[in-house]
C-alpha cells in the first residue's frame, strides 16, 4: 500500500499516536514515509501540530506536510469559515497525497476528527479523500463504552462508499481496563467486520522519540509491519471477560 488514510471514530482518541507508530515501524523497515495533515485545527501559528508530533515520535526522517491551519478547535469547515479562510477540500488533500506518493514508499493521511466531519461547505469529508485516492482506511477507535456503536457506524459508512477498511487499532489501551474495554476486545472485530490490528498503550504519546520507536512495533500487528498478536493480547487482557462464565468466575 502506498497511501493509507488514518481516521477515527471521534476526536482525541489516539489518531496521531497511531499514525506515528505506523510511520515508525515503516521507517525501521527501511521505507520512506510521508505524513499529510490536510487540516490542522485548534493549534496557534508557530505551535507544533499533529504532523510535527508524528515527526517527534517517529523520527525526523519522516516527511511532514500540513495544508492549512485554523486556530479554533472546531470542525474544519467551521474553523475555516470563522477564520475567514478558504477550507481544504477533499481533492486538495488527495492531490497532495498523490504527489507525496510519487516520492515516498508510504504516505499516511491523518484526518481531523471522524470520517464524516465536514471539510468544506459542500459537505466534503475524509471519506471523499479516501475514495478519490482509492486508498484504504485504518480506523482508530477508543477502548471503552460507546466504541462499538461508533466503530460500526464508521464501518458502515466506509462500506456504503465502497472504501476498503484495513482494520481497527485501539488508540489508547488503558493500563487498568474496565469491563467494557475488556469485552470490547472481543466485540470490536465483529462490530467492524475486520481484525484488530493493534492496541497503543495509553500515555505512549508522552514517550521520548527513541523509546517510542523501540516499542512501536510491539503495538501493531503484522499487517502494519509489527509483531503484536491480537489473539494473545485478548487472552491476556480480557480472558473470558465477555462471557457469563467469566463474569461468575470474577
């Protein structure tokens, strides 16, 4: 795959850290990597945005590109309108990603918010960008209560548009998961119709770059170049948590 679109079931769920982990693993394998952030919202001029955070974690060898920045933490089209600036349209992101793909082995396109957040006043979305590129979408989901519905809705939106879904990565796996999180490890593959492709430990974004790069391969499955074993992880973190027998044992 030359281009992967990274979307989420919502905002602040670990898309940037997941993007950084995928980039770090690819760089370690000798691939050239670019990360494209079409629209950055909620970050002031001069402050590091998501693309810069990916470079901090994954390594300076990654090429980063941000097409536009709007200061208020709002949906991209709303933030652009309030700033009096032109929005970034799906075709703009697709064109930039296609150009990067001619120069890199892997291009990661990180979205803003969820899959169907409006990018412009015409209703363009990240899903439209993926469709224009013919690129698969990696879905980043939360671990806890509510994630099954959000993941199912995202999956159905992709399927309705004929867009390939790679699978699901849990963007922030808690150190002490509650019952809902443990059960969701078994239920997320059914909700999404795809295998879990990884789980990023909560707090991984606070690591220093070298430590992050050393660990990142253990958080992602072989489909993303890592060594994470979903079946073993589920057995370790949620043994029988979703069954009545498991509940009685607890």
